[in-house]
């Protein structure tokens, strides 16, 4: 255990916080909280959408934006851990709450098939164990680490896997 890590555990981890307030109703829509035990919790309450009008009247997950933000935020969190002198191991967990009847938004799906609707209120995907963090985590590296977790979200929506990964495991969103 590094001296830097021991020192941060004694004094308590730094507490970077990011709050975003919605302009219309002054509610907190996103936050990041760092707990003393090293847990980093990131919450986003606006990523999943309820659209009306020309697309559909369904709750839907904007797949590219969703996966992109999960990868981006996870990279930020892991880079912060590295900067604190915490090389690993790390456990990454992803949960979606309140998603019953959501569908995965793909292409121009006007009327999603019934099998595509998520049948449970909460999706807690299997955790991702990372033994050692690289000195500078990249989006590409994080995407490969999170592929199983992202596939599990797609599977809950009736797909066999994420449509945004190549056969080699690279995250290449379909446009």
C-alpha cells in the first residue's frame, strides 16, 4: 500500500463534487459523491428519456449517449483514483433504476416491439473487477473493461449484446 494511499485513507478521500441544477425546476439532475471508504457514486437523472411526438410515446434509452457517458464518467472516476495513488483493484458497478417498460433506442424505431421493453424496475448488472488501473485510463480501455456490463443492459432490453462494439471489442458507435 502506497504512502499516498495510506495518507488519503487517514485524512479521508478528497471530495470532488459535481452538481448540475436544472434551469426550469431547480432540481439536482446529476451528482458525483465520494465516500470516505473510497466508493464513488455518480448519478444522472436525465439521461434516460420520455419522448413524445414524432419518435414514440415510449420511455427510451439513447444507446450511444448512454454508453458514451458511462464510459466517459467511469474514465474520469478511475483517473481520479489513480491521481490519489490508488492503483487497484477496483470494482465498477452499474445500476439503472426505474426502467420498467423502457426500450433501447436504436435507429428510427417508431414502434418498438413488445419484447424490447425492459421487464423490471431495476437493472443491476454484474460488476466489473479491474485488478490494476493504467496510469492514464483512456475511453478505449474503459469501454473494453465495461463491455460486459453494457451488454447486460442491452440484454435486459431484449438484444443479445450492445450494437456499438466491434467483434474485436472496440467501442465504435453506429451513427
